[in-house]
C-alpha cells in the first residue's frame, strides 16, 4: 500500500512534516526573497479531477514551492516525475561529501513525492502507462515540461509529453510560473 492510500498514516504525517520543513527552509535560505504565491489557477485544483501541474523549472526548490501552494488533499496525492538521467547527472559530483548530500536530498525528494522515475524516453509506453495510471487513481502529477533547469528570462522548448498525457487521460493542465528561485537558490547549469 502506497503513501497516498494511507492519508492518516505515519508516513503521510512524515511527508507533511518534511514538506513543510522544506518549504520553511526554502524561505529561510532565500532570505525572504520569495514574496508571493499567486494561486490564480486554484479553481482547477479543487475536487478530484485528474490534474497535471506544469511549472517552469528554475531551481532545486521549485517542486517544494509548488507542492506547498497546493490544497492539502492534492499535496498528499502529489506525484513528481523525475528523469533518471538527470538524477544520475546531479548525483555525480566529484567530491564524496557532495555526492552523499545530493544522494540524501534526492532520496528524500523521490520518497516524499512518491516520484515516478522515468528511465529513458518520457514517451515510452511504460512511462506513459505509469503517469496515466497515477492520474486515473486520483493522483496529481507535477512535471516540468522544460525538462532541465531553464532561466527566468526565457523558457526552454517545452517537451510534448505533458500535452500528450493530458489528451490521453483527459487531465487538466495547470500551467505554473515560478520566478525567483534561481536567484534565491542558485543551481549549477548542465
């Protein structure tokens, strides 16, 4: 039985504590530079209809910022889509301490968001089946259509997987604009 099947469980409580700590930690690390979360699309997040959240991707804190702006029911059933190749690149730091720290953060993130880790092409039948299955079970999918980190000035080309998944499942796409996390929490660009 997975985390989302046990919303009152210790695992769900642990997830909430971690997510709130990550959100508060992001505000602490950013020195309060994150000023406002505009939830204009919140009407699409009410109820239980399948939803794909599609934010731009500027920094490491983006997933946590988006997650904590969701209604609790959606937050408890949030599934992050993670690219195995990007994960392996991110955890390939030359220094063992940095590798260990990255591995810990990656493990916490993947477990906390019950991530669907995609190996290979996001268009593969197994990846689409996993994401479609999650949507049909009532989960909310968080996927960054740019793939890797972009910039605040210009979006990278969007990958077509989000649109294809929405067409296949009937899910609503909720676009999200994130601004400021790259300045607040700089990343190493690949």
